[in-house]
């Protein structure tokens, strides 16, 4: 069953209906579902699907040729094209009057085997392919390579693409489609552990409890997810040890650059370079308060990937317990007591996703242009303040509080947020409260006829 990706699939199909050459660039982090999307797109079309591997140029060309020759049932006549150029010229001839989809998955491997491939493609597009009906898709998991070597203005291919799609992890609401048997609370937990990566979401079974899934699919030393974070780092990076230290520092509470540097015992400038790489891999994200510049001194770093967040917080430090198969002990003593606290920030991200969806449908009192969190100095109280959600346009603001607790949200929280909001300069202010366990009668009575306050409990 294919889940989600409606926009991406509709875009690819719309381009397919156009009677002209297409050059589509698709990229996104590993495991995000790029290949599955392209498989779904190609299933009812004449297509050649080539998945590159880490071969030298000779082997790469032979494998590429084999795919083309098998498609046209010519493998008994020639074993391989003499060059990449000859292979593309053959495809150009075949696609003069018929639409053929050519997918080159993991394209960076091809370009690394032959560094002239981007220049060769540029020349072929300009002089041969643009007059065909070839639908060329290049796809890659190396984010930095795709952005710098294919999409940037320094690339020979700059300006040749007809579309580009960056495939992002699912948000919470798309991730729930994997778990039809779970309650809202269970879906939040599953998303908090796995994030929006389809390959991870498929590992949990919604006929089993969250506890059973954690034990079987993360804490069991034979499970795929137990080794996944380390395997992914080794696949992408040359020095996983330093990255391990930085990721663990963030997972266990360090968020500012100086805090991270102190925890790992390295200079801030060195940590900054490693953080940049982790941001490119979409494992870490850089955050500034809404309204601040990207260069703000208030910058903090968070783990963007929920599986990495969970794994480095609850698994990374306890390999000996897992190797001894003391899974029940690890869950009961280390994970279960901290689970609600861990999910607090996850719930904030889910609430932001919820408001973004309502904003797209024009279901809020104004259309906000920016959304995120806010933190800074309160000059009135002379203390630091934090606001979970701030969504703003020029003069309007949605100011929000999110509580993942086992008791109803009370008036103390409501009044506290309204007091904090006094330091924000927006003329028109609306308040939004999200609560896992609902609201006290006092809050419900206070907000019943107040059009400036919105209350949300179950978000599905």
C-alpha cells in the first residue's frame, strides 16, 4: 500500500502529461521514501529504472547499459554501450516520438564514478534531449551533493531542470496512516520514537503495544532499528565518533553551541563544522526565535530526526544491558519513567504541524507567515521566557502553549501565557492551548465566549 506523497505524485504525473522533454531532480535524506515514490510513479508507464551503486566507471556504464538493452530486448546483440554519451544518444533516438521515463536513482554514485557526467548531460540536454519526449529523473540521497552539484548555479546542469522535488519526512498526521489501530496517544508515542521516515514507521506493528514494539524493534539486539542510527552515520560520515558525541549531547539536553562544545570537550568552531554536516543530513536542525535573524545569538540546536533523538537518549548509553538481553529492565527503569517528559517537545512539533494544516485551509482568524517557538528576555519581569508556539503575520500573532501531561490544563497555564505575551509587540493576539488531558472546568468556562482563545485536545 502506498501512503501519502499526494503532492509529489501529482506533480510527477502532471509533468508526464506534457508532450516535451522533462528533467526532474528528486532528493532527500536516506530512508525517506524516494525510491518508493518513483516506483509508484513508474508502475503504469514505459520506464527504465536504474539504481546506481558504488562501482567504478566501467562497471557503472555496463550496469546502466544492461538496463537499457534489456528494456529494448537488445542484450543479445550488444553487451554494453561504448560510452555514456552513446547510451543517452540511443535513448534520445528511441524517445523522439514516444514517452520514456528514465530514472537514475542514487545519481551521485554515477557522477562520482565519472565526474564529467553533469557536463555531458548539460551538452546532451541542450543539443539532443530537449527535442525528445524523454522523462529523465535523477534522484539522490546525498543532500549536499544534489544541492551543490546538481541544483546550484555553479553546476553545469543549472537551469536545465524542469522541476525539483525535495522529499521530506512525513509530518505526524501522515505518519498516523501507518497505525490505524492506535489511539491518538499511541500515535504520538510512535511518531515521537520513529519520526516521519516511512521505512522506520513500517517496522512497528499497530496490533502490538508501543511497549512491545520498543522492546522488539529497537531494544532487541537483532532488530533493524537497533543498529540503524549507527549504520546510517557510518554510511554517511568518515568520523562517526565525534558525531556520536554531538548527537548524544543534544539528545540529553545541550542545545546551545557552547553547551554542546563543553559537553563534548571540543572548541565551538569545531563543533559548529560538525553541526553543519548533521544539518545537511537532516539529523539536526538549527532554530532561532520567531522574528529573529538566522545569525541570532539565541540560536539553539535540536535533533530533527525522532529516531535519533530517542535512540541517543535511551539506547546509546546502554549497549551492555541490551547485549545481556536485559530489555525489560532497560524499558522499566530508563525509558518508561522519562517517556512523558521526552514526548513534551515532540507534542509541540505536532501542534505546530496542526496549525500549519489549518493555516493552509484558511481555518484560522488570520493567515500566518512564520511559525515556530520564541524565547528571550522579559524586561518587565527581568527573566528569560519561553513560548511554545508563536505564529505571526505583520500585526497578528497566535501565541500557544502545549501540555503533554496526565492532568487537565488549568487557569494557571492560561494566565501565565497571557502574562508572557505582554512582551510581544503584535497588535492583535490570539491564544491557543493544546492539552493531552483536556482542560479544567474553570478554563472551559473562562474561554467559552472568548473568540481570542482556542482550545485543542485530540488533534485527529
